[in-house]
C-alpha cells in the first residue's frame, strides 16, 4: 500500500450507478464534484468505470472457527483481505468479541459497522462462541450490544431444523427495545419459523433467510426488512450435501436452498432490499457473492449495487457525491457486463489514499 496522499488528486471515469462521465476531486479524505478546488491535482484514475467502495454486509472477521479465540492480528488480516479486494466498508453481524476501538482509528482498514457479539439463547449457537444468555435476558442484552457497537445487534433466531426458534413475542420485545434505543437488529434465520418470526418481529435484516415464506416478502418490503441470503456459502454446502447418499437434514437443506434461490429474485421484484454478504473465508470475496445474486435472477446492475452503492446507502453512507468519503474502486471495463471484473479493480482508493 502506498498510503501517501500528496495534496489534491482527481479521478475521471464513468460513475456508477448514474453512468455519467465525471471528474471527481479528492480533497483529503473527501470527494468534491464542483469546480477544481486547486490548480494542481494529480490524475490517479483516467477513464474506465468508478464505483463507490465495495461492501460486505455479512462477514465475521477476527476468528475463522468456533474453537478459536478472537484475535486482533487475525482481525486485522481479515480486514486487510477485504480492503485489498476493494471492499472498503463491512458490517459484522456478530463477532466472537466486541469490535476493538483501534479498528476505527486505523486508516489502512475498511470502515466497519459492527453488531457486537452474537446473542445466543440456550441451544441456539456454538456454546461459548457468542454471548450466551437466557431467553428472558434477550431484550436487555440486545440493547447492550447495539449500544456498545455501531448501533446494530445480532440475534441467533433459530439454529437446528428440528428445534423451535426464538419465540415471536420475545424476539418482538428485543426488536422493539433496540429500535426504541435508536439501534437496528439483524437475525440469523434458516428455518421457516425463524424466518417468519424475524419478519413479524420487524427485524431490520434477515441473515440467510432459508425457508422464508415468499408470502412475507411484501411485508418485508413495506417495513424495510432487508434480505442478506449469503448464497455463496450455502451454494458450497448444497454441492457437498448433494454428493452424500445420506444426511439427517439433506432434504430440508436442499429444499431450503432451492427456495432461497427463488426468493432472491422474488424479493428484489417485491421491492425488498437484497444485499451481498459472504459469511465465509478468506475475506474479500464479495464479488463472487454479487455474481451469485445475478445468477439467482437479480438484474446485473442491481446485483452490483448490492455489493456497492445500495449497501452503502443502507448503512448510511453516500455514493460518489460531493462531500462523500473518498472511498472508491475503479475498473478498466464495465463490471455490470462481466461479474468476474468486480474482483479485479484497477485502482482502490480508501480515505483518499491510493491502496492499489
């Protein structure tokens, strides 16, 4: 990484999603779109396509397995993997420890929106990996994690296919409490009951959403509940499960997988915000998740936005507008025409600094 910013610089290219050719000025860590704010400005990108920095809205940096402790050096490695792939903003819906303060102060790392520790009621997560609580403790704990993080908390809404999800009244109480405190709630759900309860409780995002009843999509759109289907990680599992002759949950999983693929397109058409999240390692593979969304039936540009401008807006950050953070990726060719292009930016600029 060069890490150097020698005064004013500029980039020129076709800005997405507007598809307008523009010159953008980088003044410190901010973008400017008006007249040149200075006489001398190095041209660091000349031509091609310009996107707001990529976004992974479902990633768990800091540890790779439930048997490993959260580690600062692993966390930094994971975040650098994201950055080097052009992923300049991440949301962490659950980590093994709360996000340390040094992350926000490290200018070499992507911007992070954290959700504190996973909130796991009895029997609904890897023991000791998240924050283990009793069911009656969920509303208070949810507010605590949201308040200690970036305003998000993550509830494990269900776990195994043959066991009950977090009861609807309890999940509703947690969502209501977090909303009253100004926060947002993401819910892990991979059963029909878990997905239904998450929607009816008014959660802000469904993580995975397997077995989601498509009859709930209109309600999700109306109340602003996003869907983060994490198709890549489930697609890999589906391929492995199909290869097995026997598995205790083979049919349930494959039925849920097929329904999830169908729901991605249906959700988009219903007006649900569908976003790209990887939930896998190595970090920095959100381009592949965007390609999965397109394969599931989302229009190519919408799938691209799910990993860039749509996700940034959903997390409260602007795109390539005046005064926006100078976080962008450049491509020699249009990534909407070839999803493989998204994984290979020609320039990465984070906080006004040229990374590559």
